[in-house]
C-alpha cells in the first residue's frame, strides 16, 4: 500500500510505515497534478501539512484513496466532513506540536521586550557606525518576570504557553468561553511537578489586565482581536499570534503599533498567507516568523510517528 507524503513527513514516520509494509512516496506533487498522480500510483493514504489542498475534486476523483492525514492541527485545507461522508479516514496530530508553538511564542515575547526583532535588522546595517545610537534605541527593555500573560484560547497550545509563562515567573490569566476551569501541571526535569488551577475570565477583563496577550484559538469567522479589543488593552502591551491568520485584525494592529498603543507584535501567521502584506512585513515593531510554530525536529518526529501509528491501526 502506498502513502504519498506530499508536504513531507519525518524520517521516524517513514521508518515506522515502511516497517509495517507501506511504501512511502515523498515526491511533492503540484496541486493540479495531484489527482493524476494519486490515480496512477494507486495511493491509499495522502499525508499533507498546510500546503496541499484536499478538496472535493481530489476526494471525488481518487478512488484508491482511503485516508487523508494532516501532520499538525488545523484542517482548513481539507474538506473533512465531505471526505468522511465519502467513507475516508481523516486523521491529524493535534497534540504533537503544542510545546514547539508555545516555545515560539516565548521567542517572540522575549525578543519583543528587548527589541531583538529590530536590533537584528539594524545591527548588520549600522552596528559598526552607529553602535551608541542603537544601544540607546534598544535601552528601554523590560523583563517578562512578574508581568501578566493573557492567554486567549486555553486548549493544548494555550496551556503549553501558560506552563512556560509560569516557569519564568509570570502571572497567567486566560479566557476561553468553552473551558470554564483548567488545571495545568508543570513537570520539572527531576520528576517534581506543580499544578496550578485557573478559571476563565471574560476576554474584556483579560485584555484590561494583561501586559502581553497571546491568542491560541482555532480559525474563526470573525476577528478575536480587532480595534475594539485593542482599545481595551494596556498602553504599551505586546501581542502574539501563532494561531491562525485572521484571528487578529492586521489593519487595526498596524494602527495600534504606529500610534504606540501597543509596543510590539509577534506574528507567525498572517491574514494573507503566504503573501503577507508589505505593511506588516516592513513594520519595525513586528517580530516576524513564516508560520514555523510546529517546525522543530522534535515536533515533526512526534507528528510523523503519530501519523504512522494511526495509519497502521486504521489500514492494516
Ligand atoms: N503556528 C503554527 O505553526 C501552529 C501550529 C499548530 C497549531 N496552530 C494553531 O494554534 C491554534 C490552537 O491550537 P490548539 O492545539 O491549542 O487547539 P485546541 O483545540 O486544543 O485549543 C483551542 C482552544 O480555543 C478555544 N476557543 C475557541 N474559540 C475561542 C474564542 N473565540 N475565544 C477564546 N477561546 C476560544 C477552544 O475552546 C479551545 O480550548 C489553532 O488555530 C491551530 O491551528 C498553529
């Protein structure tokens, strides 16, 4: 049985699948050639990340296909309900990348409070001629310790982010209309662990209290953070979006950064991905990464293995 990993899959996943007797193809087939390729090679399982789209055309025209697997969480690129209706298995790996995304959030936060995003842009240009000016420009940093992190959406990634925040001495508050209370346990290297209990508060209350806000909700029809929400935030607060483009209104965000209402933003995802707006890319107060939240060796290994194990139990 052949599996096509069209957006790649970790070696650990390939090894596990091959050991179970599957053949794994890692060719990246262009979207418009996908149906032909699947039919010609009698592909049984199609694995994708976020690039390949699995819409009704693929589902309707590929009779060999039995399973669609998404390495990661969001399945916006797959017509899940339709595929299931047609009898296909649709699987994903929701938990595998939470820690990696949470660490990226903190990369943005730590970079944000010390202006690393801007220093890294200007040091190569002016570091040798205007060292003292740059030193002054980036002198007013702040610490994260003792500050309040507001987490909007307290699922897997929201809770992983909370764990890091607690570990570095931050206060954590959260808002999640679908989760009234949550208990978060932080494991330490030596086997000790500490549990914290939280209660959800309103988004409005969170925005007023948090020094930094990070959003971890699924793709939504409406902005979770728009002009009204930003107006409620503390002056000089920072915000991170490593969830989905369209969760934060980018126009309102740029306005808030330009007017200094907010001090910085960290963005891993963009409304017009994969061609983010120039106004976002060129803004000196935005720390930018190209949707790499789950892109660590550890997460990709877990994703590959999780997919392989599910495929083996469903198709063998
Ligand atoms: N940057 C990346 O590379 C990357 C990688 C993985 C996941 N993600 C994204 O991260 C997001 C969160 O993933 P997760 O695994 O934590 O999902 P999850 O389902 O575990 O948690 C999402 C939480 O958001 C809550 N929620 C839904 N709507 C809400 C709203 N309007 N306000 C507040 N809370 C709301 C839900 O109740 C849930 O608890 C998803 O959008 C996912 O696509 C990004």
